[in-house]
C-alpha cells in the first residue's frame, strides 16, 4: 500500500511516497525543471504523434507541453489521492482542457483499450510515451507494462506493414472467424469449392474478444494479408468495440452475416458501429432497421444450402424414417422455460408473458423490442428499468420462442389427422399429450448426419417458419428441395423473389394445411414435378457458394482499391 504526503525540500514543494520503509520523492533534487524535461521526448519527435503522460507529476511537464504543442494529449494516473495533493491538472490552461484525455483505470489493458479508441479518433498517429520516473518506481507493474507497450508502438511502425489495398486479385483471401455455430462449416466448404483462399481463426467461449483471439488475428493479418474477415451473428465481436476498432486501424473490412434474428443480438453492440463493417441479414425486413440503428453498410443475403450434403443420392435412411408426412423441429417448450427460469424475471414481466407472446405472433412487427415499445409501453418501461442488457435480450428471446411455440402447435395440430412423423425434442409429447390422434415421434435430427438422409425418404416435408423471421424463409425451403424432396411451407413474402409459383407450394394460413396435404398426397406426379423444379432453382441460385460469391462481390464493391 502506497501512501502520499506533501513535503518541502530545498527545491521547493514536493510529494513523498511512503511504501513500507521506503520514502520516494516525486521531483527530488531537480525540482520543477527536472519534471519539465519529460516533454523533451516528444519535442525530439518534432511534436509528431500523440503525447501520453505516464503520470501527471506536479503538472510542470503538462505546463511545458501546452506551451509548445496545441493538439490532443493524454494523462494516465490511477492514483486519485495523489492528484488531490498535487492539483497538477490545474496547470493546464482552461482553453486546452478540451484536448485532454484523462485515464484513471487500474487495469493496464483498460487503459490501452481507451488509448486505442482515442488514437483511432485522432488519425491513428503514433503514441509517444512521456515517462515520469516517480510513477515507474511506485508501481512498476502497472506503469512498466504501459511503458513497454507504448515504446514498442512508437518505435515499430506496425500499422504500415498491415495496411494494403484490399481485393486486388480476382480471388480474394478471406479470414473466417469460426465458432461452433453449425453454418460456419458450410461457409468453409463453400470457400473451398470456390477455390477461395480462406484461413480460420477459432473463437472459443473463453477467448471471445480476449488477448489470444486478438493475437491470432494480428498474426494472420501479417502473414496472409486477408482482404476481409467473415463472421456469423457477430461471433467474436466484443461489446466494448475493441476488436472493431482494431479492424478499423488495420483497415481490414469485416462482413458479419446474421443468419438469426439480428434484433435479438445487435442492440448489445452499440459501440461496434464502424465504416469498416458490413452487415448482411437473411431477412430483408431487417435492412432498414439496421440502417436506422446507425450501421452504414447493410445488405440482404438469404440463407442457402450445400448441394453436396443435401442430395437425392444421400438416401441411406433407417426404415422407420420413411413417412408420407413429417415435420422436423423443436417444440420450444424447454427453451422458453429455461430462458425464463435463468433470468429470474419479476412477476410484472412473467404474468403478462403468455398474452404478450400471443399478441406478438399476430403482429406484423418483426422486432419484439419495437413491438413492446408501441403496444405495451408500461411493460417496455419495466423491462428497461432492469438496466440489464442480458436480461432484456433474454426476455425478447423468450417472447419470440413462445410465439413460435404457439404457431407450431397450431400448425402441427392440423397435421395430426394425417398421422405424421414428428422428429424433435420430448416437449412435443407434452404439448400434444391430450390430442386423440398421436403422431409417430422420432428423436431430434442432427443437421449434418441425419437431415440429409431424412429428407430423401419423405413424401411431404412440412415446414412452419419460426416467428423470428416473419417475412423471410428458413433453411428447410433450400435443404429439402436440394435433397429431391417436396416441401409444403407457409408463405413468406420474400419467397416470391426466390422461387416462382410453380416451384414452391405454400399455405397462407394454418386452416389451409389439410386441403394442401390431401391434394398433394393424392397427386404424386404434381408433387414430384414441384420437387424437380424447386431443386433446379436451388442448384442454380441458392447454394452457399452463391451466397459467398454475392457477399464477396459486395465487399469488393465497397472496399476494393
């Protein structure tokens, strides 16, 4: 524990730091003149760069800097009790205090993060450390770490080595920020099929936004010189904006493709808006709201399929999988319950939950947050009063899942007279327990190992889209036709731009489902004709390769030099 006290020496007023048996003077024999010479390190750089004081001292060096320099400067001093003794900042002229960045964080990583933000806002100039010896002695771990990092930055022009024109060649080099999210494997395979030079940086749960992850990106940038990064659902993007700022300093574009509802994710990233980032969303309805949120580059990019995985040739399925009518999907029962229990919401949020979810299902509004603000303002105010972004996200997600659960129950009950097969979680047996006609229940299907085989042995694959996509189409309308199967799906307005009326059969309301099933079960030739035409369309327009090509063409048009 360091204690500070004012003292008087032959050189005048000074500060003594008492650490155990040691007594360290701030100025010592040189006094004010000695401290003023700290600025010489910046003057020798012809006043180029951004001066960063590691310790404000008595304020004499600050006073000397302001006399010869008129730009921005920073002061790092975590010892607030010391500042109260020295009144060092009072020596900064009043008209210059707007140029000061004062950093008092006790973690050097937090200080470096804030300095990076500040450096970015000031033209990425070099950081020039102005080192007060007193502070290096009283806390060598903290100030020593900052000194080494800033000195390395000042002497090694790292940024000029990593900045280069992007998309100079016909085939770009891509850095994939990979995670356990299942669709990332499809992007990897698509890049390989297109002969695109793609390199992986793996994101583990304990390294998101952390030092090892950032180091991996920097190493990749130096060695392979990528044209852009690609991630899904903002995986790897920390909420403080550190990685986003780093990519901006590298002038390395990022494509973040939302293949789930961005409204359940993006409002947590208010510090992550950058001109070096493009957002792509699977739902065209989200484009305007994301632009309104402040993101400068937002584009529609629908989902797709892997025709090598989903193919009629992948037909080795167990006998009990063969069915005239089937549905694959989660009941959402356990997901909703788990989300509500884990967040511990107050009764004011849980009591109206069922009603609000039902109302949201019937609304055309795609965003739960916007819907609550417009139709349940008191509930919206209660949610905001939690002042907990994680809890707000959990509630919005639970509303979306419960609305999906209600919608799926309604649709599936119209299937029951046709004795369907349902592959999903055990929640279906609970939700349908009182129905007089029971389906054949199968366990949940693995997307990679099971679904490609399952789709090939169904007469009709039934689809009812999640409520998180009120205008968009989901994965099944691409995967099932690619497998040679016939899909009966609910109509979504974005479907009309993806398929012609003779390629996809859809119902407009759950009440239409029985008639559709009866007709296509009894008209096999018509059913197979739809399946052939849909497969031809998917293979020609809707594979992951098509999506990657479209994404990279957009990135090239914006960032190509």
